[in-house]
C-alpha cells in the first residue's frame, strides 16, 4: 500500500506541474469568464429592466385604451344593443325593398325590349308615315292661314270701332242733354 502512495506521489509530482499549469490556465479562463459575465451583466440587466418598464407601459396603454373605448361606447348610445336590433330589422326591410326594385327594373327591361321589337315592326308603315308628314305640312299651312284670318278680324274690329266713334259727332253735346 505504501508502494501505491509513493507511486501516486511520484505521479502526483509530475501531474502537479501539469496541474499548476492547467490550474493557472483554468484560473485565467475563470477570470476572463467573470470579466465577460460582468460586461454582459452591464448590458443584460439594464435591458431586462428596460423591457419590464416597456411591458408595464404597454399594459398601461392597453388598459387606458380599453377604458377610453368603453367610455366612448357608453357615451355614444347607452342602449346600443336595443338599437342594433332595430338596425338589423331595417337592413332586412331595405334588402326586401331592393329585391322588389330589382324585380321591377327587370320587368321594365322586358317591357322596353317588347317596345323595341314593336318599333321595328312600325318601320313597315313607311308609306303611311310619308302621308302623315304631308298632312302635318297641310295642318301647318292651315295654322298660318288661321293666324292671318285672326289678324284680319282684329284689324276689322278696330276699324269698325273707330267708325262707330266717328259717327257720333255730337257725343260731347249728348252728355249735356238728358234724353
């Protein structure tokens, strides 16, 4: 057993030199790691603190926003739920009216198409249209003749009226005579 201890001592001596060298390297590594950790602590801890502050501020903003929206909603209409029911009924009624209007516009479109086809059939009545144009011209001539007759009658009336005034020379004297 003592033999083992001596060998361990001898091995320990040779290893102790390596251990000292290795221990010295480990010590330098530990010192470097601690210095690096301190540098990271200077960055990480303030960053964590800033994150906590920003998170708290974000929570505060969300809380304030939800409170403001609640105030806004209550200020707009406290009984909004009841009114939403009326609005949905009105939208349904409006939808039905639009459906009715669509059907009526479709019916009008069909009627206009019918009218267009009937107008195409009227093109065969061209000779009658020519005669009607002639009749239109004759009626316009008759209109002009009637206007001329009206003007002549007006002139005759004026002349007869003047003639009646000129036939009473004693008109001035008749105002004084009682009979």
